[in-house]
C-alpha cells in the first residue's frame, strides 16, 4: 500500500510553477487576458487560463520548454517562445497595448477625421 501513496506524491513533486503578470499600456493589471500555454516541441496546447484581477496567472507544469501566448480583445497580442522550466519560474511582466494606441505609443485619433484637410 505504501507504493500507492508514493505515486501521486512523486507526480506532484515533478511539477513546477510557471507564473507571471499581464499589464495594460497604463501599467495597470489586465484582468481577463487569456494566457495560452503550448508545448514548444510538440506544439500541443497544454492549458489556457485567464489572468486574475491583479493581472496574475499561474500554471503547474512539468519540466520542459514552453511557449506562452497572451490574448485579450482590443489589445495587441504577444507570444513568448523558448521558456525553459526546470524549477519554479517567475516570468517578467508582459504588457499588452490597447488598440487605441498606435505603434509609436501615441493615442490614436477617434472619429476618423484626423489628418483631414477639410476646413
């Protein structure tokens, strides 16, 4: 019976935490961003989840190499490849830009009249 008890304990010990946080362009926590975890070798989906109210997320993963894909409606997407996990891993904060901002960081005009030569 002792061997049955060691099985699940051994499996849990093989898992590591992979965690991080997602912020918006104003450096505020981004709640509800989808974080997609993909096995880098097989390209198979491992798991996806949503960031919490503090913009944080946490996966329990086996040792290996992964990709993370960050998605949220009305925000730019971001992919991070080649994340090697062999111990608990804390990733740098990821910032997703609102689609209301252009590539240079200037706020995009609304209403479509920007740049018009009409007087």
